[in-house]
């Protein structure tokens, strides 16, 4: 084992036992958990340096009122100002402002003066055109192309939809950033952006999303994104699953740090699935969920069966050392009715919570298409799942959306934003120790 430690890879099955006499295939779910060992939690193993890039919307709508007598732009600038205290000596910070075009006001700088940093951010008030998201992200990508050994992070903020370009243009740039090893945190402010769009933007890079509802929340979430990056100890993480003959794999989800529906897994000709997963922080637990189908037995058998092997490979940042570990995923065929009738209840609930995010994605698509039948059906399913889970707040939101839809024939964008945001947080974020930023914001400043 490396002197810097290693990752732990464990798994759980929703159905550890299946009926040996089953006349049909069996659906099951595998939950993988990834965490650091104690050595990787030590101070000397933490990330040394990061290239940060803030990409801030300064279009005309950002000057609209927000909360507490502030505009959306005021809140964004104030939150960005507070990030100064989190920037280390070896970090670099870039700032790209954008409306109909991007404006680079800070390019991979090492900061020495807080007053200079704040003065640079004040350039945000000099603009106010329409919105070109893909151009802004492309500019961030060009800045971060510099060949450094640092982690690369983008914090992207928008208050609306692209008007000069399209959502697909933005999603393409999100993919290109991911291919460059850049992780995106995408934040929406106000009531006019599309939550599903910002989630699609972050999917390739395994980034996260959030909805900024107040100035204080803006500061907290900006700071949390910086602290998260500085807690990273492992990068270039890949999970490889080699499935046994006839075992099929279906949909998969990231459970935490943010619940994300990724759709169907693609298996190659060697029955292998390879997936890039999150960079790993020392103080966070990561979970990934896979739907599988175990084939019925052709000949009588009772006992253990290896359904797959799982290999995790990664680089430890402190040493740039590559490591990998492999485990077997084993299920047991049995004639014991009590055993094969049982399920791991907590994992079943995790599956249902993940499906809430999937249903949100489907609902957003149905709303865009004006598919009334699908909208009604999806809302019913959301109500049913949230009620069974005892997620009272989510259930009430879905009931309200259904009532509004029946009464007015529409679903408000504000309701979609809130549902989208909540659907990504239903499983928590895996953080083991949560920093408190509640005292950072001072409205008198």
C-alpha cells in the first residue's frame, strides 16, 4: 500500500439472495461506496494547488431585484468577493464575465491584494447584454488549457437561458471541459433558468449544481464549492465493471455527492463497462447505483455466483501515484424462501430516491414537448414515490404542481427549478464534516 493511503471500494446488493428455482430473470441493484482510508485524510495529503475559473453571468436580467434589497448581480459579486479568503498561495484565479460575449477580467492570477480583486469584480457592472453561455465556457476552457499539474475547476453562474446560442451548445462545451479534466459547479440564480440544463452541463465532468435563493446562500454555496475542491486528494478515478455471462446492466445513477440520473450503461463486446467517476475528497463518501438483471438458472444450482468484478483505478494527488483494486460482486442462489424474499430496505429507498431525479428529468422533457399525458403520469408517479418515502416536503410540492396543472394547464418554471434542486439532494451529499459559512455574510459591508 502507498504511504499516502488508498481508496476503499465496497458494495451492497438490494437482493443478496435470489430464488434458485426462479423461472424468470431477476432485477437487482448494486450500490458501490467509495471513500478514503485514514492515511488519505491526513493534512499533508491534501490538494496543493488549483486553477479556479469563475464564469459569471452579467447579462441585463442580472440587474433585476433579488432578495434583501440586492440585485442578482449584487449577490453574485458579493459571493465572488468572499472567495478571496479561500484562495491559496499556489492557486490561480480567473474571472470570465459574460453577456452576449465573454470578457476576461482576470487570467490565471495569483492574488496579492483583496482590494485589487474586488475592484476587478466591479467590472461586472459595466455590461448588460444578452446571454451566450457556450462562448463563456469556451473562453474558460481556453484559459484552463495551460499545462499545469493543478486541478482545474469552473464555477459557472447563470440566471436564465442562452439567447445568443442554444442549450445544446452549452452542453457541448460542458463535455469539452470534462475532456480537459475540468470539473464544473453550475449554479442558477433567480427563477428563469432551466435546472435540467445546468445538470446536463455538469454531468460529463461529474460536477454539481445548486439553486441560489438568497444572497447569504450564494456566499455559502460559492465557498462550499471552493472548499470542496481544496479537499480533493484523489483524481482520474475510473470504475470498471466486468459482468459475468448473461448478466445484463441497465440504468445507473450517481447517488452522492449529488443524485444524478445517467441513463443506460453501455457494455462493450467484452461485457465491460468503464466509467469515469468523481474526484475524491478526503471527507466525503461517494455512492453509485447500477440496475442489473441476473439470468434465471438453466441447470439446478444452489450457492454463490459471481455476477461481476469491479476495479477502481485512480491517482493520488500528493504522490502522482496510480493505484487500482479489484473486488468480486457475489450473489447467492437459494431455495430458502425467507432469504430470497428479503430486500435491503435502505437500498430500496435509495433506488426510489434516485428515481425521483430520473422522473424530474422526464418531467422537464415532457413540459418542453407539451406532452400533457406524460406530464400527468409523471406527476402521479412522483407523488406516489415521495409519499412512500415519507418525503413530506417533496410530496407537497408535487401535489401542488399537479393541482396547478389541473387548474391552469401549466407547470411554473419556479416549481421545476425547486423540484430539480431537491431531486439532486434527496440522498444528501456524502459530506462527513460540514463547514459552517452562516456567519460569512454581513449585509452591512
